[in-house]
C-alpha cells in the first residue's frame, strides 16, 4: 500500500532553502523593475468564488480550477489566475476613468493541468496590470517592463512576440460561419497549420480576396516591419485597419525604448482572443521550449464588474523563468552561509550570547551552541568560522584556511568590524 | 547556426522522414534501418535526430526537448499537443474509421460500446453525432473486440482495410484522413526561426517535386 503521508501530490513541490534564495533574488529583481515604473504591490485572496472566474470570458477552463466547498455550500476556487481578481478589485475603486491604477503582484497560482505529466499545479507568477489607460503608451510600457525584468536577471537572449487580437476578429466579420467553424479555423491558424487553413478557406463561401487573407494569416509572423508590410495589403475593414495601426503604434513606443531588437510580431497569436481585445504579448527565452511571459490588453474585463475601464498587463511565470535560467547557467547557486558559530560551555553562555548580539548588530550571521556539539559545526559546509568561548581567550578557527588564533573579545570584534572582506551572501 | 533536435516516430514514419530530409540535404550518415541507435547526428553536426515512440513525439516537442517532430496526425489529434503543425508530409497516409461486424444503427437509445486505441477521438466523434457511448481502451488488435463481443463498434486507423475484411468487419464511417506531419515547438519556431524555416522550405520543395512526379506518372 502507498503511504501517502510521506508523499506530496503530483505537480507541487517543496522549495529548499538554496532554491528559495535564488527565487527570492529573482523576484526581488523583478519587483524592483515594477516599482521603478510606479506599480504598487497588491495581493488578492488565495481562494475566491467560482462564479467570479466563470463570469469573465476567461482563458482558464472550468476543469483547470481547484474547487472547494465552503460552510454554506458555495463553491470556491484556489486562485487560478490573478488578472480577474485584480479586475474585480479595480472595479471596487469605482469609476476610475480619470485615474490610473498601476498594480503589481507576485503570488502563487493554482491550476489543474491534466495534459502534461510534469507541469506545475502551483506556480509563482509575478506581473503588472495597468488599469485606466487605453493608449499605446501603456501597452508599450508593459512590454518594456517585461524586457527590463529579463534584463534585470541578466537574460539577454529572449524574444517578445506581439500579436493583435482585433485583427483576426475583424477578419471573422467578413466570414459568415458559425462559432464551431470559427473555433476550428482559429485552432488551425494558432497551430500554423498552413495546409489545413488553405483547405478550409477553399470550402468557405467567401470572396477570393477574403480567402487570400485567411490563407496568409498563419504566415504573418517574424520581423515587425516585414509583417506590417505584408499585413497592410490584407486589411479588409476598419477593425482590421485600426488593429494594425494600433500594433504599429505599440511597436513605435517599444522602439522609443530602444527595445525593438527584442521584439517580433505574430498576427496568428489568437488562442485567447475571447479575452484579449488588443495587443497580445508572449515572452520566450532562447533554447527553452515554453513561454515564460504572457499578457495583453483586456479592455472588456473590468466592465464585467460594473465599470468600463480599459486595462493591459502581463505576467511572468517565475518558476519557468528559473528553470530556463538554470539551463542557461545564469543561476548563482551559492547558498548563504553562517559567518560565525559561537560555541560555549554553559558557564560562558551569557558572554557568548553577548558577543553574538554585537556581531549580529554588525550584520553578521551568527549561530550559537554548546561546545559539546563542535563536531556538527566542523562538519557543516555552511559555517565559515568557529569561535570557541571558554575560560581562556577566544579561539577563532577559520575552516577554509585551517588557521586558528586566540584573542580577547575586543580584539576579535575590532578585527571583524575592520575586516573589509564580505563574509557571506546574506 | 542554431542547433536543432528532431524527434521522429520510430518505425515507418521515421524511415520516410529521414529519406525526405536526406533528399533535402540533411543527411544522417550513421543511420541505417537496422541500426539500434536512438540518436543520430547530421553531417555538419548541427542537427540531431532522436527516435522515440510515436505517442511520445508530441511530448518531446511540446516541452521543447526537441524542436521539430515527425509524427502521424492520429497521434496529434489524440494528444492535442500545443505545437505548430507546419507541414503535411504526405506519407503514412491512412484513415481513421469506425467499423463493426454487423449493421449498427446509431441513436438507438442504448449506449454503444466502442473499443479503440484513441479514446479522445472516439469520444469527440460520437459526441458530435449525439451518440452515447462507453469507451473500452485497448492497446492493439482492436479488430478483435467486436468479433469477440467485447464491443459493438471500433474506432481505428486503416490503410487498405485488409485486416478488417479478413476479420469480418466492414467500415461504417470515415472519421478523417490522416498522414504524417512536421510539427515544431512554438518557442523554437520563434527563437530559431531562420534555421527552422530553412529546413521546412527545403522539405517543402522536395514534397512539391515528388507531387509533380506523382501527377505525371498518373
């Protein structure tokens, strides 16, 4: 029989201290970027009503949510997404037409993922939402902030893909087909299934001109200028024209940040277009097969909660980012160590504790223990120096060099405070 | 040049795929049909080919362990992997069908017992027909199920239909046509665009040539 008490469920994991430190460091870099752009940190509850996520035309399927039942029989879900709760929260501020709300978050998301045997069911996402600004400048800022996040983690080999949801929506208006067929066409374009897209368009009862546009949809990717050039001849109506113009404007903003070398365009990015209303972002790292960032403009979401406020944002999957960085050898795996272990016999405990306090006040990491346990500290690899406090002078042993010297308390403290050497990574 | 890893579905699809790649200038000198090796390097060392079980190709490609895959459409439909399905390679042609030993009237108010290796496809197909079914997942020799009375009908792939005939089954309906596909990891397609486009284009050119020859011969 399997003893479940020793196991953890599939898709979740313990975070050990060395990994935790790396993660904290990366999150703190990312948060620094968000703060520098004027975003303020918020947090929404870990669980909320199921209805909240059902109401919005969401990117999350029903069977992807972890459900709980509360004492009244209401269905709750573990936070399957954070943008929806933030939209709810933003609406609670009332009509903010003349205001802007800039939020950032770094929190865990829970999702049931049946398809892949080893994807995470709990992962950390860090991101920003810019609510109350419908201009291309806001979209450009979101994209620039995402790029700054990657750069802040010393990642240079990455790519941001820009899409525009309204371009395809405009195209759909020209084709008189039912929802099932749209879904199928969308799916084929999304999968760049060039051959089958052509097959479908041939069967559609539309003009040759429209057929040509459908056939070209999966090819509209790559260098921004090249795609804009190709797409301008494919515009069929005002909606498509506006969407293309908007995408060009967003690209223009990104150019003003001098980040255009990181950006490419794909007008076939249409998997979540029920939800996105404008520009769509996807972030990839070279040689890492999964997207690490995604986002876009979602002007309709906040209105679900009573106020029509435009919004745009993006989120970075921190766990995927770390995994990719490990592969790229960008992770400094040095874990933090203890500067001093002060070992005392019971008579001198008070003295040892007093010295420890002084050291800690100087910012050092100090552990104290009974002298009988010396062996433990000699063996441990994360201890730098061992200080023995007994009847005689202090005895200071540097484990790395093997040097040992004796001195008074004052001499020791002076030496520590004068030492320029950085003892440990804190 | 970017390094590219190709996953090929072990067996006939891999053989055909390697032949196509060879014609388009990507040669794997170590490869022979009899070889038991699972990893082959191209002449210039930039392309690596790995042999995996057909059902595992989408897994390798979707997770980015491999950039490109050669795999049957049946596997893609059953797995519904999130990847780019760039090319119809034209070989490995077959059909997904339903077959039974006797006349099957649909919508008869009783649940139909369906034996198959492709439970997702079977479910989708009968759902679209409004038919209530119970699925019996088998791992091979599906034709046996209706003969032995294990199921009323099967969902399976056929090439010629010979096996069906010999076992006293006839085709009830064709669900769809199938063939081998060239699939690409979504991120690789974006980060190694040039290299992958080059491979795709040269394979496409060869496919075009072969198609012309076929038309002429016919």
